[in-house]
C-alpha cells in the first residue's frame, strides 16, 4: 500500500490585503501539518486575492506576492510538505496566473495557467497571458531578491508534473478542468496520480452540482486523486466564493468542505491508498493501450517520498454522500456570508434597510437576520475571529459578546418603514412584525410632509400642481409624483444611516441595503436614485420567483413566521392612492409577469437571443396558448422597456451575484445603455414572421404530455394589460 495524507482548504482571502492573506495561508499550513498531511493545496491567486482586477497590472502587486512567497519559504512552513501557492508571475514581458509548487524551502516548479477564464464575471485575459508552450519546461530566472534569499537561481516553468520517488503530482488550474481538452486527460496517461486544482469559483444558484460532476468525471474513468481548493466569502467585489473544497478518489468524493461559512480558514483532509488508483487503471484495457502510445509530458524529478507504507495509524477516507444546499438555503447562507464579510471589512457599524413590508425588502431583512444567527452560531463554535469582529461591530464592552441573534440584530440593524398616504396599514404592520421577529431597531416614519413641501415648491416655481392618474392627472404627472416619493426615501435612508449611530452614541456609520430583484433590474422597474440606490444589495441578482420560495422556507427554518403572509401578498409599489376600484400592482404596471421576465432574461443572456431569436423560441414555448402575433407583441413590449431603462444599470447598486441572467452592467452583462428603443429593423422582422405564420394558419402547438411536463399554464404566460403605463419607467 502507498498511503498518502492530503489537505486542501477553503480560504477567505481579501484582494490586496497581503497581511490578511498570509495569516490565512500560514494557518492552513499549520493545520495541515497538525493532521500529518504531506500535500497542502490553496486556492487560485491566494497570496494576492483573486479579485485584484486591474491591480494585477501594477508591478507592486507582483513584487509583494514574491515578498510573501519568500517569507513562506524562509520559514519552516514548507518543511516536509508539498505546498501549492497561487500568485501572479511576470516572465519576460508577459504576466501569468501561476501555481508555485514548493517543498523544503525550495521552489520545485512554477505552473502557469494555460486556459484562462474569460466569460461571465471573469476577465483573466485582461490581466494575464495564457501559457502556450506545452512541449517543454523552461528555466525561469527568479527575481534577484528572492534568488539571493532562497539561494536558488532558476526554476522549471511551464506545463508538466512533479515526479516523486513514489508517485507523480500535477496542477490543473480552475478553468482548465472545464476546457474541451483538459490537461488531466493526458497527464493521467503519463502516470500522474494526484491532481491539485486551485480555484476561484463564485457562488451561483444551482451551480455546485456542475462543479462536482466535473471532479467526479475527471477520475471516474481514468482513476486518480483530485484535490480541489476554493476561495470563500467576499474578497472585495460582487462575487461570493462558495468554498466546498473537496477530495475525489476514482470518482468518489471522500472529503468535502462547507459551501458557506464565516470561517476564514477551513481545512479538508483525506487519507488515501494510491494503490487503489493504480489498480483501477490497470484494470481498464483502453487506458493501458492509450498509455502505451501517449504523448510524453515534461516532468521535474524530486528525490522525496510522499507516501507511507501499510500501517494502522492512518485510517483511509471512505466515499461519502455529497452535501448539497437547496436553492432556498443558498439564498439564505450565500448572501449572509457576503454581507458579513462586507460589514466587517468596510468599517461600518451595521446596516440600515428601508423595510416596506413587501417581498423584496423582507427577503433582505431575513437574510440579515440569518447572518446574525450564523454569527452567534460560529461564536458558540469558538471561532475567535468571528467573535472579535462581532464584539467590535456590535460595540460590546466588559467581556461581553453576542449570545442571542435578536440582541445582536438590535445592535447592528436598523429597519425603517417610510410610509406615505398611499401606504396600506397591512404593509406597515407586516414590516413591524418582521422587524420584531428579527430583532432590528425599527422606526416608522411618514414622508407626506416632505412630499407636500416639494410639491408646494414646484407649484411656486411653475404655478402647477401635479395629480395622480386616478385623480385625473396625466401619465407624466402620475410618474413624477411616484418618483418624488421614491427618491425622498433614498435621501432619508442615507441621512438616517449616517446620523442614527450618532443619535445612539455609537461610532461609525450604517450601510444602506438595497432590495430590488434581478427581474426588476432587467425590466427597469425601479426609480433611478430611489431606495435601489443603496450601498450594496444582497438580492439584486435573485429572481422574484426564487425569492418567493425563499420566503416560504425562511418562515419555517429561520423562525420568521410573518414571511409567509408577506409572500402571499400581491407585489405592489404602493406609490399611487388606493381607491375602492383601483389598487396598484407591479405586474399590471410592468405589462408582464415576473414569471415571463425570468423567461425573457434567460433567453436574452444565457441563450444570447436578440429580439427575432427570442420571438422564434417563444413561438415554440408559448405557441400552445398564444398566437404568433400575441407572442410578437410580448417580445416587442419587453425589448422596448428593457431598452428604455437600460441606463439604470449604470447606477445600479453593487449586487450579490447569484443568477446567470443578471443584467448588471459593470462586470457581468456588458452591453450598451443607449438603445434605439424602437428596434426598427428587428421589430419589422418579427412582425413579418408573425404575419406569415398567422397568414399560413400554421399551428404551433405542444402535445398535452409535453405541456404537463414543463408546467405551461395560461395564467403564467397570458397577456397582462398595462394599467398605468409603467409608473416607474424612464428617468
């Protein structure tokens, strides 16, 4: 038997904070040594932090990374343990994203990333060059300061593996695993048994299964040990890295870390018999045949043994059942961890949320409540870092610390119901009950006096006073009156966030939380510079449908029972007067349902459909219930308002990324914000197609069985009349 003890880890790094990152790296190595591991794998770019972005273009960033690496090598950190560290390296005039393999105070090899992540949220080609020389390893001349300190001049650089006396180990960096021809395929034929994948993979709803299937597939038919290390938490941007470091052996997961945690360092350890890998490979005839005519990959020989022989002191890791969170749990825990990192690293003393009693702001409140529960839970688990942060943020003194989530929420969370004459007593009551359940410091305030003052000022300037549409006013007047209320709430929220801590004799400031969802952003159903203009938004990339299921889950599992009633209430902005024959509803205002918005969003972004392609796809999807002309009108209506309101994305509050059809324009959805909203060419093509389809009496239908299978209903896809011309559209 060849027994090997390996350790991988989740690390909560912070871009450009080298002290923080080094502390976590050293702690992970110490823990790995304590459990007898001989391989320690850290996440991608762990020394600098993954999210440095254009800071990678600064020479200082690379210089500091070398300084930190030298510190690790000059100490005893790598004594007797193979460590893989992630950092940027400049070779010649090119900058590479590299894994540095180190052992016994020497650099064994530098492995540059060959296939860079350059889609969605990732822009690695902006900062790095992909390594293209696969046929040989080159000599890399170490920087003079590092060379002098380590007494080492050159290092093998490039694509290859490390050949130890008893096994072979190779790196495969993040995106490379998901490429059409991943490196591990040919490395296994060269005898590599242990793969180390350093990653910087962000959380997205329902994404974890795709990642784990890739690890399992990499070793299921080829055999091998696949180690995966990932970042965890918020390292300075919109993404939340979701950990879940793991070890897979011959297609079985034998060790798995948490997906969401407030811990800065989490170690995942596995004890493996490498003879199991050799045995599987030897039993597969096709593997033997392909290995006999393999392409030779360069290697670096290291006269060192990683394995132990048979002994009873080491127990082998067994296959385990993979742990997955439900989407509702992902919404609860992912944004909670992101908010905690943002809060503790921003210098703020807490959060302020305009709480309307509706589904969106209540979801945000529930997530903050969940965050408070996680903090107390980690303190009970003796996490000293979480405890120290909570004491500082909550202004505890005399040895006190949080022991109750509601008491902690009272110290760090303000909620404010900013009502007007158009607000209902029901939403006001729901906001108050939820605030009590969570424990926030809750305020009720009427904004009618401020609205009246502004209208009086406007009347003095112009001689006119606008009226709501239900009172005989025009669409322009109706829209202006609603926008006044929305923007007053934004100004009031920021005033309270900066001054309420002073009122209560606390230091610092509060971060204003936004609560617009991804569908509202896509449609532009929000007022520019209203309460959507917050400091951060934990639900800005989560759909309305997912938020509703989350509210049902949270009512039971987080203990906030009032969320069930909030979820059941129809969505409304409450910006117009309530009359016996009229009540403002979001879906009527928008001229489309939230369910339809999710469909439009996925077709636009994930399937890259323009107006004509979207029309064609929806003719198939909705053809059983709608005529081509009706589908055409829906598609044109969506693209009209998407285009009119795209400019709002330029000032959208930085939002937690959770959904693959997010319209957030700063990083993820790079499209222009000035459109010809008439789409004359595309809409003309749609009209021609619709007329031809109706004229030829082409019936686009679905079978009854298929209709039952995908859940198509008239209620979900029916035409929604626009009642008031979208009160929150435009500027």
